[in-house]
C-alpha cells in the first residue's frame, strides 16, 4: 500500500480567501460570522451568516466567459483548487491526476434565478446553460478542465460530510494506485434566502441574529448553526512522487472511516455509536494511537443541541474515556459557521495546518460549557502543542459519517 501526503492547500472562507489569512484569523479566534450583506434580509427569520468577503474570481485566472457561465459554488471551487495547485507546484501526467470535489447542494443561486424566470416568463426563458451550471458534479468537472486532470473524477454528495468523504475516497484511490495525485475537497455557496428559509424552518439554524452567539458549539446555550459558504481543497499526492520532486509536505493522510447511522433524515444516532465506528476505523487504519501520541480532533461541532452531545459521546466510545479526555478538540464552525458540503474540506486544511504548525485553533464563544459536553474543546484561545496525529470529523444529514486521520511528517 502506498503512502499519501498533503502537498497543497487552498481556501475560500468567511475568515479569508487565501490560506495564510484564513489560518491567522482561525488561530486568533476571529469571528467571520456577521449580518448578511449580499441580499435583503428584513423578511427572513435569520439575518446572520458566515459570508465570503471580497471574493474576486479574476485573481484565480478565471476568464470572463467562465465567470458568466458558472454558479458561485463552482467559482469558489476553481479559486481554492487554483491556490492549492499553485501551492503544491505539482507537475504530473494528466492520466494520473484526479479530481474529487463535491458539493452538498450545488448551484442553488442558479436554481433560484432560473425558477424565477420560469414562474415569471415561462420555460422558453430558462437559460440553455441552466442544467450544466447547477448540477452538483460541475464544480469538479470545471476544476478537471482547468487543470487537465484526466484521471479519476468523483464528485461526492453526502450533505455535510461531502468533502470529508471526497478526501477520504481520494486518499484510498491514491493508496491503492488508481492515481498519483488528486485535487480533493468541497465547495458550497448556499447563503441565499431559499436556503435560509429552508434551514430555519427545519429548526437547524440559530435564530438569535447575534453574530457573537449564532454559532456556539459545545455551549449549553447552543440552539443551531450559522450558515456558512466557501471552499476547501487539498492536493493529495503519493509520498514517493512528492518526495522525488521535493514537494512541501504538510501532513500524511493515513486513515479514513465512513459509516451511516441509518436512523433519521436529520438527527444523529443518539448514543454516538455509529459515528464512533467511522472514527475508530480511521484511527485503526492510521496505526492506532501510540502512548506518546498527542491527538487533536477537528470536531464536526455544529452547535446544534443533538450533534454536540452525540459527537462527544462518539469520541468517548471511539477513543475510550481516558484518551477522549486527553484529546484536544475544537470546532472551526464557532468562527465560520457551517459550510455544509465545503465544511470538511476547509476543516481538513485547518487540521493539516494544526499538525504542520503545532498550534491548535480554539473554539470561541464557549462561555457556558454544557455539562454533557465535558471534554477539552480548547476554549477561547489557541494552544501550542506538538500534535502528532489528528482526525477531522464530518456528520451529515441522512446519517452520513466521515472521519479522516492525518499524522505529522
């Protein structure tokens, strides 16, 4: 079996549109959640979100024709992939380069725009590019075209677990020899009145309309998540290929777990036993936890009443009580909100940087810890630690659970 490493990173996020800015804001505990500015919100029940700010697609070599013919979620993916490939400086046979970039929702802005045309003027006014602009696979397709990636291309759709599954499946594809490098991650652009209304009516969103308390993972005051948007992409590469060309190595991807609760459309399995199996599978594939390992957990940590409690229980089952209490855990969603299908991609970038720099990002606004969430969630401030192994969790609607493990190189 071949080893797999991360050699490039790219992000578009509420905390910054390039990796250094994103990382500095993340470890500084900056809150990227604010009042929505992209459209009127006076009739909406929720008026705050983690919006991407100052995004300019032309900075990432996107032609005007590409910008016109793509939904925002595709442009985010193209921008993050461009950054990651530039960071990696990867040069490779097109047949050996793949793309595994998914989206939980796809082209929601395009869907809303074309539906409005349909209802107002009839079907003849629908854009001929409607379908190839909104379908969920089209971000991966555009990235493949942009980088001439003619190897395996697998856009995953598993709601909030999308990009963690995409990265995990890409890891296995390289490990088993189907590609030498894969552009992997997720993208989402669902901050729209339609999504706000849908998520709010399903009671998934916090309705406080206070940017500083709309995302409170593991806090007893939590009542839902804040919607976020963006993209996170990593370059996964076979170790010997990366080593031979002198590539920068951020971390080694060494484990992946994938399970399904098979329980409920939106609620997690109450006792956490099924996501615990995904975590345990990833850790076992990574060689298990050694006595001298320092473990970091990038938690799914949505700030919903059910998720945080069940994820805490899952960690105790997967790690055992002692190791669970020794682990350093944090939720990036406390600063960015929930990026849905892009969450795992951005959080994998954060996880790789945590291992690379030896700094654990905090969980901000954790002022009143929930007694049922009694682990070390690194509240308020970042912590220096020589992390040797880390896992990144994603738990999606439909019961989809994903976990990817990385080790320090």
